[in-house]
C-alpha cells in the first residue's frame, strides 16, 4: 500500500497523542483536576449529575444524530436499569431486594436495559420521523403509569429507597470525589466508544441508513436489524446512566422516569447539539446549571420560564445547539464537524 | 461441457438471469404493470424503452423488491425470489441504480462505496473501524478508480456535482460481485462527454455481467444493448434487436413522439 491511502496525505503515521487531539487532552486534564477546586456540591450536584445526564443525552444523540431516530424513551431505559439495581441489590423498602453483589447486579441491570431498549427499538423502527417520537413518548408514558400502579415489582408511586452505591477497594463510591470519578470514568468510556464507533463499519451503516434507508436495502443491508442493534447499543449507554443515577439518588420512583424527565433528556441533546458526542455533555451542563441556579436568579415562581427562554434563544440562534454556536466562532471546527463522527 | 456455466445461456433453469412470469403491479385502480413475461439470459444486455409512465421503473422496483408485485413470480438464476426482502436479493448478486440518485449525503464517496462492498460481504455489524488494507476498502478503491472518482474519494457526497453523483450511483451497483444489474436512466442529466464515459463503462463491464438498462437517450440505449424490450401502458408490447426497434414505424409512433406523423 502506498501513502496515498492515508487520509492525510504527506503526514506521517499519527501517534496516539495526535489521534486523541489537543482539545480532548486539555478537556481530560481539566475534568480530572476539577475535584481540586470544586466543593462537594459542585462535584456531585453539578459535575456528577451533568455527566449522568450527559450519558443519557449521548444515548439519544447516537440514535438521533447518527441513526435519525429521535427517542423520548431514553429515561425509560435508564429507569429500567435503576429499578433492576434496586430489585437485584439491596433496598430498605421491604420489597424484593435479592441482595446480589454490585458486580453482578450492575452488569445484569445494564443488559436488561439494553434488551428493553432493543424491544422499544424493534417496536418503533417501523415508523419514521415524528411517528418515532410519538411512539417512544407513548412507551415512556405507559411505563411511567405502569410503574406507578404496579406494587408487586415497582412498589407503586413510592418506588424504592435506600439503594446504596457499592463500597470496595476501601472506597465508598457514593462519597463526592469517588462518585465524581466513577461518573467521569463511565462517561469517558461511553464518549470514546461512540466517537470511535462513529467511524466503524456499523457506525457508517447507521449514518447511511439515516441518509437513505432505501438505498441501504439495495446494497444488501437488513435495515431493521441495524436499527435495532443501534437501540441495543444506545440501551447500554442509557443503562449505565441509570445505574449511576440510582446510586446517586439512593432511590428510584416513577417520578424518575416521568414525562418531565423524558423531555429533559431531549432538551439536553438538542441544546448541546446532535452532530458530535460532546454535544449532550455540554447540553447537560447548561441544563443542570440552569435547573440548579435559575431558582436563585428569578425565584421559585419563574425559574422554568427562564429555562424555557434560554432553550428558545439557543435553538433560535443556532439550530445545531451549542455545538453550532461554537462552530460559528471557529470556522475550521464547523468544517470538521460536518464530517460525521469528526 | 467445459464451458463456464454462467456464460452458457441455453442450459437448465439457471441459464436465465431473470425470468418474469405474469408480473403485475396495481396501485389501487391504477394498473402500473400487467402480465409481464420476460426471459433474460445470463450475461445478456437489454434495453427497456417506453414513454414516461410506461411502467419501466415499476418493473425494476418489482424485481429488486423495493415495491412488491401484486401478482406473478420472479426468478433470479433459477431461484424464486418473489417473496425475498430486497437485501436478500442483493446478496444473491442483483444490483440496481436509481433514476433519481439515492445516495448518502452525509458520507464521503469512499465510505459510500465501502458500504456497498461490505453490504454483500461479511462483518456488516462490525464495531471496529475498517483497516486500510481491509478487503472491502481495497475493492472500494478500485471501483472508485473505475468510475473516475479518484480525486473525490474523501469528498462529502452532498458536495458532488450532478454528474459525479450519477457516477457514484453506478459505482454502488458495481460493488461486490454483481451477476446482474438494473440501470435506471443512468445517463439522465449527463453532458455529452459524461455520456461517452458512461457508454465506455457499460461496454467495459465483464462479459458475464448482464444488465437491463432503462434509457431515454436512444444513442446510449442502442449502443450498449443487444436486445430491446418496448413497454407501453404497463405492458410489454414489442421486442427485437436495436436495429429492428429503431426501424419499427409503430415504435416511432409511440416512443419517438410520432416522428413521421
């Protein structure tokens, strides 16, 4: 093979530092050093919470940005993982609670969430566009009401409380610093996997199906199977977020998976931008900061109005969300981000 | 019988690349296709002519499974494919291009052709990035060269000119090991130079690859085909060699817009 096969002609084989990129290295160092300057409140309520919801937004970004399937059921998938942790592990709600160790309960919870996600995908892939949004909203709403009214498994509207994050290696992982690093580790894993995967064979098939499913069939691809597999992968990401969420809150109830929360995930992904996996994390940070501090700025009566207005302004100025705003100030970034998956 | 099986047109059921028996397609009360019977030998190159609305593209859609026929059977190299989903037909060696380009605007040219090669290969679900020496990638590079898109290999499909998009349409149909290709107006909107390139590409295809071509430009259609089927109002109404068809007064009446009338 000659050098002409290289995507950057004339350049030597890039080393791993170049591959990761200066932006990622800088961001990584900042995130690792963040606990040195942040209070416990900023570590968990802002940092950890943003990372968890960033992962949820990421699972939506993968489906919507690469696959063209907008889902409102990502919080439902996370909620299934959260309920599984409460049921398979320990809780103090005097219902179920099998007492499995975390290293069995967490993987099984994530797997069940991914299978549930595949099922939701399998139901909704027959639809397109706004009908996918409608059918996933219907599934999210139905799951919410089912959880609220079912006492045998979901413990009704009170749900499960007293779920504890694991403690091992002499570390209680619910303590602020360990929990922040736990969220950061899972987020980096999900982010890097999806960024890498966007240029994988499957990542390319997903983007091609988004652009033209009919042609993909005429190239020998089973479009339905590829879409359902995308839902499975998104379910793993969503399931990981759900496990962290229940460890963080210590409880899970129908309110966790309500329609409000489902819409929050959509807002996070849209505010951040669907073109690149970093978008949902930016969106999550903005939304979490607003939800935390808007109440101090404008009082309890009007804080949702402020959040709504900021959402409107961002989408009005830049339909591509924060990523699009960024691109306006850095033209070379915009050109780069046009390439799917960077 | 030392002859290559696929090249000998007269033996067994597999001798025909494509057999249509009474294929019909209705859209409600509208009859788009009715009672189409067709035998096309392996390696044969056939043109399908007819005015707009004659049912040519509907015929292609029935063969590839984009839209299923409402009646009739379709056999591909002897195998009944009437009930197979489109992707299964493609994996058996059928290919097609579209009259209106059906491409992936967010992908690069090379990635598009790579997917076309991977679609009829293995590891379609691979979560790994294809390596530079991946067999499907190497195939894609050579197809890229064959359709003269080398200099646009990394360009986004959305940025290609109309002519380049038509070339990419053809590139996608050449991927893998096609046995039979359906070309739907490949010359639509091409310049005279591009048309000459197209004729060269079609005539340069390996002899065992047969095709059906829908083409309004008789200069192209009659130079790249051995046999011609005329369609009118959803029916096949005349077949013959390019010379016979060109000379037929009835054909001129219908297809050439009544040249002599």
